[in-house]
């Protein structure tokens, strides 16, 4: 009795490469909105207490941060 299936014959795909391309093509956010907002508010609070943000400003910060991270990763790993 075989407990795990036999490895597929032929070439083995590299899942990371395709996973990164999937994220590049996607327009979804990679980081959860609430997690990102908490981090931004925590950093801002340490710099200037009582600072408040508009929702559009937090959304723009998240979009820009994720775009920068994806661009940096692509350049870093030469995809």
C-alpha cells in the first residue's frame, strides 16, 4: 500500500515563479486593509500623537506601498 502519490513524470513546475506572476497580474491588495491601517496609525502615533487620516489617504498609502514592494521584488529577483 502506497501512502503518498508518486511524483508526476516530466518537468516539475516552479510554483513560486507562477505565484509571483499571478500577484503581478492581480489588482487585489496583498496586505489586509485593517492590518495595514493599524501599522500606519501606530507609526504615525509614535511620530506625532493625535494624527488622523482620511480613508482615501490610507487607501492611497496602501496602493503605493504595495506597488513599490512588487516593483522592488521584481527588480530584485529579475523576473
